[in-house]
């Protein structure tokens, strides 16, 4: 499932990022990489907001659609 499919307060593990090296590097610098656990704060419509650890990250829909997750 895509990150954009999560409802607020759902937790998920990142299983894949369907993007080039630049995108993966950009996200990793912000704490989002394969295997990390995140909590969706919002994102079914408009920008996607997630919490990773104690950090909040805002992603555009296009970028968020490239992130595959599995609910935990």
C-alpha cells in the first residue's frame, strides 16, 4: 500500500521507496528510509504529514505515493 493510503494515527513500516537515488537520499536525511516505523498524522487529501520518532515530516502527494508501507 502507498503512504497516501494511511489514515491519521495509523502506524506503518516503510517497505520500499520507488524513486531514484536522489529521492532516497533526500528522504533518508529526514529520517525516512526502508524499515523505519512512522505514524500518519494526515494525508488522505493534500500534503502527507507523518511522524518518525519525535520528528514531523511533510511530504507532497507525488513523493508520498512513491513510498510503499505495511501497517504494523
